[in-house]
């Protein structure tokens, strides 16, 4: 069983398994040393006191270790993995540049709305980008409910509202992701303005120092160096089970 888990873990995309591992670590810390969580949360006053780690750590806590936390991890893996796979290959640096944009805009939202932790908004932003760029995938939700991925963000917001969960973070994540898509995909086409073009030095850094730790991305990157681009059918749906 342990070998099966190790094999599964190694097949997960680099950022997905790293993010989930840190979530588990902080979930364990929150379970046994809850007072330590104060050092992770976003606090503008502490950040100005040079505790700059708070600009990032508040994205890496989504609850203490429990059964519901484990179920939540499955959703987190679904969100991050599907989004990360879209970028793997020669576009892998764009994924990390998007993450950087999410972190920066999310920090602004945390300051404006006084949120200590923003993991839920971060995951929602990732799934929103995936749904917009892969709108024809079939998502299987709870109770066998099926729908196209383009509707998933709205189904998720409705589900959280019905179950009395925090939808403000969903809306924050939606705003962050929508602004990213506006700047990355829409403006370059309609106004020839590329405000979120990934800098070449950033691409070089990711390709040199990060891709080598992501086998799937490395294989895709190598293949794309020697293969001609092939036409893709973006209207072919593929079932994806959630829950």
C-alpha cells in the first residue's frame, strides 16, 4: 500500500504534490500546535515589520488535520492538477508566472477584505482558469451530477452557498482569475496589449531550475522541441470525476 502511495505521489505534477504536501504539514501543525498558525496568517502590520513570509504562507493552510480535511485535499488536487497539466511543457513557466500573479493580487485582496488565510480563493482561481480554457470537459460532481466544466465555478459557488460555506473566498478567487484571463488572453487579442507576458528571464529560470524536477513537464518540453505542432480538437470532452 505504501508503495502504491509512493508511485501515485511521484506521478503528480510538481507544484500539485508540493502544495498538497505543505497543506498536510501545516494541517498537522494546526492540529497539535494551533498557536503556531498565527505565524502563517496574513497580517499587514507584521509584513511591514519584515515578516515577509506571510505574503505566501497564508495560501498554504486550509484547515487542521481531520477526515473532512482529507476529503478537501482531494478537491485541492483536482483543482491544481488539472490546471497545472494544461501548462506542462514549453509553457510551464507561464503556470508559475500565473501563480505569482495570483499571490500578488491575492495579497491585495487579503489586505482589503482582512482575510488571514486565502487557500480556498487560490484553489478557486486555479479551477476557474481551467474551466475557462477547457470548457467542454465533463465534470462528475456529488450524487452523480454531471455537467460541462464551463459551469463548474457557478455550481461550486451555489453548492457552498447551500451548505452555508464561505462564498466570499470563491468570489475573490473568481475576481483574481478573471482579471488574469482578461490581461493574459483577452487584451492581447482585442487591443494588442500584452501586460502579462512571461519575461524571458523567468522562463529561463523555470526551465533551468524547476522543469528538471517535474518529469512530466520535462518530457513534454523535450517532445515539443522535436515535434511539429499538431492540430487539437478542443471540443472533445473527457469525463473527470470529482467526489
